[in-house]
């Protein structure tokens, strides 16, 4: 079976609920030229347009069937992290989203799994919500942003969440958001083409050098978009660890030792890059991903994997076995 670890879902009422919960933030629902709903904050687009691909599960299933995907692990689009909300409102929205995701899985339990959303602007509330969804809704994973209002994972304030995620054995899919330097990448779609992979690389360089994996070695991070640039420049971090004292203070091993603990999705858009990823980090650490329904996704991720010059057994691991094991899916 083929399991897509990286696929976005927004419930049909998501914009309405976000507006009601965030009414004091001037959240409004507007429409684009095609009449599709959009969410704005202070007159600027926050999310949208809400295309039917986000919420129509029957349409989604038909697209999955054409692509040969048996199961999608549903996760929210990163605008729905809402880390800028007050913690209590962020928790309320996260709980609504998680319950809606659980309902989608209940409707099609053989086709969908779910990754939770949590209010990481308050790590203890986030830990509590993760515990709720794992124990009561049977989620096995969570999606978080690459930074939380500019705070990165090496901030010790996030330790209560890491402790909970490690104890619950939850997979943590990390998606770039609030991209560093985006103001300098407004043309040519560079905020996405360059900004997203650079943001993931920055987040996990801080995670490694900041000692997060040193303190919580059983955390299971999955990096979106094939890890950004990080897997391909890890030699530079190794050199920094050897040559620069500032790189040595919080970790006891070379950074590559921690990098090898991570998982990666397959969205590299390059057979050469994806084969490099598999060869250097192992087929056990690569998971099928589409980034459905976005233009920068891979609409046929299994065909991408099947084209790789690797063994059939490794293709099967990447295609579904790894994700099924991490998410507790019986295949």
C-alpha cells in the first residue's frame, strides 16, 4: 500500500470557525474573482482561496486513486497554525481542527490518517492537546511549523512539548512557515522556491546545534520537501563543528550524527537529489509525500519513487511501509 505523509486538508467550515474564534483579530471572509472564499486579517490575505481540493473528500479520493495512493495522512495548511493568536484561542481552534480531522478519518478509515495541529505558542497547552489526540482520537503524529512567531526549536521554552512528543512516540512533520528573509524574495516565487527549503534548513540547523536531539534523542522529526537544503550541505555543518567553538557548546557529537535521526519526505523534484537522500540517510528514513493540493507538490509521488535506481524492497519501504510503521497503520 502507498501512504502519502504530506497532504493538506482544510474542513469546509474551517474559515468560518477561524473567523469566529479569531473575531478580535479582524479576521474576515472575502471572495476572489472566482467566488472562492478567502480569509483575511487586517486587510491582508491569511489563507485562500479555499479550493474544493482542500475539503472535498470524494474529489480527493478520486485524485488519490489516479495517483495510486491508498492512504493520505491529512495535515492542515500552514496558515492554519495560527501561532499569532492568544494561546487559549489557538488551543480552541486546534481542538476544533483535530476533531474535524478525526471525523474525516472516521468517515474513511481505510483511506485517511491524521496529523494533529497544536498551539505551540504555548508549549504546555500544545503538549496537552497532543496527549489528548493521541490517547482519545488515536492520532500518531502532529504537524508543526518551522518556527513559532520567530522562535526556533532550540528555544528551551519548547522543552515541555518535546518531552510530551517523545513520551507519546509521535511523528512530528515540520512544515516551513513564516519564512526568514521572505521580504527579499518577493519576485519569481522565490519565497517558496528558495525560502521554504532555506527555512527548513535553518530550523533544523538550530535544532541540531541547539541540542534538542541531544536532550530528546527519541524525537521523530520528518522534514518536509526532502529536508530543504540541509541534507545536501551537512558536510559544511560538520566542518563548522570541527572548526568553530560556537558550534560545539550544546552537542557532544558531530551534527551529522543527529541529522541521520531525521525522516524526510520525497518532495525533491529531482531524481538525483532523491537518490542521494536515500543513499546517504537510508530508505528507512524516507517517506512518500505529495504536498497535495499545491502547485509545488508532486502529483504522482509513487511514480517518482518507482523511477529511482534503487531496489524494489527500498521502494516499498518508501512507498508505504515506513509511514505505516510510524503512524500505526495496518497494511
